[in-house]
C-alpha cells in the first residue's frame, strides 16, 4: 500500500471513530442541562433521573472523545507534517481555542459530576451550562478549521511563501457559517435519535 493511501486510510478510520463520540458529546450536555432545569422547575424525579443518566453518558463520551481527539492531533502532525507546517500559522488559532474550550469543559464537567448535593442547585446548573457551551464551542472551532480547508482565506502566497497571514480572516472563511451550522444541527439530530432509542 502506498504511503499516501495508508496515511489517508489511517486518518479516515480515526476520524470515523472520533466523530461518533464527538457529535453526541456536543449535544448531550445541553439535553442534560435542560433536564436538570426542568427538574428544578417541576420537581418531577424523572427529569432528575434523565439529567443524571445523561451526565454519565456525557462523561463517557467526553473521555473517549478526548482520547480519540488526541490521537487525531498527533496524526495531523505525524501523517501530514508539511501541510501542518504551512497551515499551522493560518489555522492554529481555532485549534488553540478548541483546546481552551476542551479544558473548560473538562473542569466544569468534573464540577457537574461531583457537585450533586455539594454545591447549590443554581451553581450546579450553571456548571452544566458551562459544559454545554464549551462542548459546543469546541466542536465549532474544529469545524471552522475544517471549513478553512474548503475555502482557504487569510493569507497570500508570494514566491512559495506564506505572507499576510491573518488568522481571524482564516476563521471567518466563507465555508465556516454553513459548516458549523450543519455540524451543530447534525449533532442535535444524532443525539436526539440516540437517546430516543
């Protein structure tokens, strides 16, 4: 098997594995928060049970998604070093922001999981909101980087060298709005089907 085909195949398998966990991990935290809020408003135990069940699911999806996402990060550098050397200065910002969102999600997920009956209901709910917002932001930042590959902007080439690199313009590429909207809606649709049975 040629090296290029092997690299593409390995990346495809890794992405296919990761996307299943990442997609559901983007939307399930919001469902978890909505269930908890509904429990706080109505007092019906079924909503508390749903929130706790979906919190466990979110934790598992987060853990598997974190490991498989780390593998993908290494694969980008190991399998596509020349591409990352060229593209890194242009699309490095959304990857950095994704890392920030990831760690924010990790911190607040810990608070959410271990905060039941340890912190106020309001603080617990807001920890869940932080998990949902940062999880969604994490997915959006990765999709922005992917969208850039479909509509590259934010740089110019002069004599084979990158010049006038503008990471903000790269993030605001023409493909980003439609692809981030598509991915976010797809995440909620997939999660809805997954939890509906």
